[in-house]
């Protein structure tokens, strides 16, 4: 029998306990041993909860309990999660976490400690909720050089953009709805400003390259400036608007970016709606692959954490090698990236002035909106910025996913 401690009894922590208890028999047969939740750490009490007697408020009780072999961290945030996880790994315990802030910031170090101690630090749920994506990158696709990862990595914003697209709803209303459904982060900026997706693409890119990608280096734009009118233009362009987190390599250089983008109907990411996430991975041998599923929510995320617990139990005393060193990966500035841009300009802007600044463009119009909008040819970000400054009347720009 293996005893587990769960740190944090919020939505995900409670989900993990539920999965481990409800599927106990099936999990036991897969893990080869019974897995029992022995302690739960939380500042709160949970009177009436079936597990209320397992709740402790002091981490030292878990630290000093020698019967605990696996620690599950679902507290969120970097501290104190980092201290607790590091302590557990240094004690030789394995850790499963759903915490992308912790993994993005300290993943390389914690993986290193787990390796030294013949233990494991697993974090499948930190990206894409219930979607298997960490294991594919660290196990199934290790024969490939990964050349591109492009994902819809935030369920809340995908849910919001879907509602705005399908129902023409206002941004604030859909945000409230997403929060009520439990998808949104406590602080909505993490979702809507793209910070959550940024940490996730940093983790995936670190795993794909084996080096540390600092999320602070990733150019990140959220969806707060996307309006109902933008969706009317998107429809006219046979496209949708998605928050894409992407990284790719070109001639040995690496780029990464999070930004809303126009995605054509024919692209597989177009059909990813509501809270679903999808991650498109291109390897130099396997070609295109895509991973799809529920990217947020209690049980899908808990399912991935609980599966990591099973893997920890199956590999007690053996480290599963994860290639992520602390050596920093220098990302290139995005100013050299080339793509098309969808642009809206103030009413009264002359087509001639637009062509003078942007060269050949394709104009697009929507009934009832009195402004000039267009899609540029392929151009570098730096050239787009210079052209927009020269024109001086740009009111919206959305990158076009190529
Ligand atoms: N707020 C996150 C999302 C939760 O919406 O995707 C899962 O990381």
C-alpha cells in the first residue's frame, strides 16, 4: 500500500482525492498497489466532508510522516508550493503537481532533485488539463526534433472566444460565466492577458528543447482587446479568432509568442471550441500530430494528476528521465517573424494611404461598419509596426495564423 498526501484541497486537490478514491480498484490494478490518501493539507477545515479527518494545517505533519511516499501538490502559485515540493523531493518522495507556475519557474531544478534522489517529479496536468501532452513530448516523440508547437492552451479564453463568436456576447459577461463555471483562474488576468498560456508554452518548449525557456521572454498578448466587431470580420474572412500559444524553430533559432490570431476554418485548431484545448505538434519525423481534450476543470485535471500518482507508484525508486536542463534557451526577438496581419483602421482612412504604408493588401468589409479593414501580405513584425506607425490610424490588429 502506498500513502499519498495531497497539498491543497481546492477544486483540483479535491478532484484528485475523488479520482483516487472513486477509481481505487481500477487504479490499484494499474499501479500494482493500493493507493491511499493519508493526509490533506489545507488552511481551512471541511466539516461534513467525507475526508475531513485527513485534513491537517501544518506541513510538518506530512513532512515528518515517514509512511508517505508520494506528495500531490495542487495549491497553485509558486510559494509555498515550491518549498513544500522541494522538501518532499529532497526527502526522496515523488511529487505529482498540476501547478504550471511552479513548473514553469522551477521545473528544471525540481526535475534535477528528483533525478538525484531516484524519485519523480511529474506534471502532466500543468499543461492542457486532462490532455496527455507532457508524456507525448517526454516519451512518445523523443525520436523527433520538435519544430513547432502551437496550442490553444487556455480553456477559459477559448470558452470566452467561442461564446463571443457564437452568441455575439460581450467580453465581461462571458468572463463572469467562465468564472462561475470554475474555469477561470482566481485572478482573471492570468487567463485573459495570456499569462497562463504563456507559462504553458514555456513548459512545452522547455520539454521540446531540453533547455530552460523563461516565460518572461515570451511575447504575450491576451484577448482583452478583442471585440464583437472583430468576429464579424473573422466570419467575412472564413476564420475564427483563437488565443494561440506557439513556439517554433527556424535555422536553429527559437521563437515563441502568445497572441490572438485569425485561424481559418480549414485549420484543425479552428474546430476547438468551448473549454477544450488542443496542441498541435510538428516533429521532423512524425510530421503533424494533435492532442485534444478538456484543458480545464476539476475532474479532467485531477485525472491527469492521479495518473501521475500511478506512474510515481509504478516507478518507486526509479527516476523517469525528463530532459529539461537549467541551461537557458535564448529566444529570438519576434520582430523578424513573418506573417500576414488583419488590420482595422479609423473611418475616413484612404485606401491609397493604406497601400502607401502596407503595399498590396486585401480589403475586407462588413455591412454596417464604416471603416477600412484589410489583410496584409506576408511581412515581418518590425515592418508591420513601422507601416502602422506611418499610417497612424490603425485601431485593431490581429495576426493571421499561417
Ligand atoms: N484557467 C486555466 C484555463 C485552468 O482556463 O485553462 C487550467 O490551467
